[in-house]
C-alpha cells in the first residue's frame, strides 16, 4: 500500500503547511505548473516526487520533468499530465491515446478547480487536486491525499488551506 499526496499549480509557492503533508506521504505527485524548481527540490528532499511540467514551467523544469508521466503504482496504471481536461471534455491532443489506452487513474492540473470524477465510458478515475499555490483565481488552496492498495484507490481526502486573498 502506498500513501499518495497529489498537488498541482504551486506556481513557485511552497510552505511548511504543505511540507507537513509531504512528510506523511510515501510519494508526492505534482500535476504541473511547478514554477521555481525550489518547490520540487523541497519535496524531493523529503519524499520521492513524480511530476510533469505545466504551461508556466520554464526550460529547466521541462528538462527535469516530462509533459506526460505514465507509470504503475501497485496495480494501478496512472497517467499524469498538466492540461488533460476531464470526462468527457478531454484535451483533443490526448483524446485518442486516452481512448485507446486508458489508465486506471488520469490526473490533471491547470484548471485550479478541484475535481474527482469517474469516467464510466473509459473505466477510469479522473483527479485534479485544484491549486495549492497562491497565484490564480482559485479562492481555496487544495491538495488530495489517498492510498493505493493493489488495484484499489481508497481513503481519498481533500486537504484545504486558508482562503487566499485575490492576486
């Protein structure tokens, strides 16, 4: 069993409140728009990090992290990408591969909108952890925490931080 902390859209922001949750995870997954690589380095100093780059990430981040990250966690096939859409409004650039080779768990960022929903047609679960950074239109900073046990995704929790003032 693995305890996963899922976050996205840090936009160069990391603090002790986020890192406290990192310490309790087995792995941290970041769905893009990392911003300053000090964010990734802070996480990697504590726990293993799987990440993708997002549209605001620079060449350095794009060298360190892929656009798409597909891997197996326990018995769950995972696909993380930054701009992927959600069921059934997937990004046209990935729709064909998603349809022909769907993962069990499809993770995106970008929208800053927390969303967890099944796609019954493709038999997958979609997750977007919202945004944990302080840049953007979102009012609440959010992350997701869950466990993967064999083929099961369970004990899903939303982690919310203080309301943020508009930027």
